[in-house]
C-alpha cells in the first residue's frame, strides 16, 4: 500500500504542476495578445488618418481649379481660354516635378539605411533645389509671355493673355516647392503637410474670391481676369510657404532638439545634394523617349 500511495501522490503532483504551467502560459499570453491587438488598432487608425489626409489633399486642388475657372467665366466667358495658359505652364513644370514622388519615396523614405538627420537633410536639399529650378523657369515664362500667348491663345484676347501669363508665371516656383514638400513629407510619413498646403490654398482662394472678384466684393473696382490671376498666384505662393514653414516647425526644429540635428546637418548636405541629383539622368532619359 505504501508504494502505491507514493506513486499516486507523484502522479497528482505532476498533474498539478502541468496544470500550473498551462495556467502560467495562459497568463503570459494575455498581455502579449493585448499588445498585438493594440498595435493592430494603432495601425488601422494611422492608416485611416493617412488615407483621409491624402484624399483631401487630392480633392481640394480639383475644387480650387474648378472655382477659378467659374469666376473667370463669370467675369468674361471669352477669356476662359486664357486660363488654359495656366494649365500649359503646369504641364511644362511637370518636367521638373516628374519622378519626384518615386525618388523621394526610395531615397528619403529609406529609414533602414539613413538616420532621421540624413533624411531631413535630403528633404531640405530637395526643397532648395526645386525652388531654384522653379524660380528660373518662372523668369523664363515671364520673359517669353508674348511668344507663349501667341502659341496658345486666340489673337483677339492675346493682349490680356500676355499680362495673365506674366502674373501666373511665378506659379511655377510655387508648384515646384509644393511638389517637393509634399513628396518629401509623404516619404517621411507626414501626410498632414500636403493636407495643410491644400487646405490653405483652398481657404485663401475662397476668401480672396469673395473679397475681390465676387458680386459683393470690397471696393469700387471692376473685377477682371487679371485680378483672378493675382489671386491664383497669391494662393499658390502662400500655401507653398505655409506648408514649408509648417514642415520646418513640426519636423525639423523638433528633430534638431531631440537628435542634435544642428550638429549633423552640416555633414550631410553634400551627400544629400548628390543623392537628390542622382535621379536626374533617369528623368532626362524619360523625357527624351
């Protein structure tokens, strides 16, 4: 009887210990499952937020362009074709902007092999380079306004169109800066910056249209297509500047405090310029073919 009772007690103790191990395992999996669920929930919220920001960033410019043409049609329907010169300017500027989203995603978005300081240095270099190219192209458009109008605008409205082109020529500068900032900040996982740009452009457009070219505008002037061109230029320049300032405040200045960014940036600008200029042969090859 003694050995039998001893074996029975050993079996019971092993069963109890196995049960205890199972209970411990179940208890340890609980927090892990909770962490996984929390991470999934955070990912879904982040994805939804980014999707909404990007949709709004694409929808608002379309509404902005439609409103601009509606105001010109109300001022003088014969001058609607003049606004097409703004579209042609944008098409030419796309030569500079072509490939930037992909290049920014591949180079600036590469967080595996580049530090935050290096990625921000690349972003700053990209913005400065695009701004310089956009300014040169704006000067070229303004200087060649008569030839540009002769190519795309009927003769009876060509005089007004030349002035319109000279005013809107500097939207090339705002366009290059806007595309550079939007592409770089999306690569940095900051879709709120393009949303700020689109929202500022749309809001400023509505306010200035109401104050200057609407039926109940402020002042005794008669609204003209040149007023609309000035509004267009103001909206584009201010929104591009607002997006750039917001990006610098929200990302770069914060990073300089946390990561001692100011010390590292001097060492990374040279390599940043080399990285941003590397895709240009690909762009030129695409344009030729």
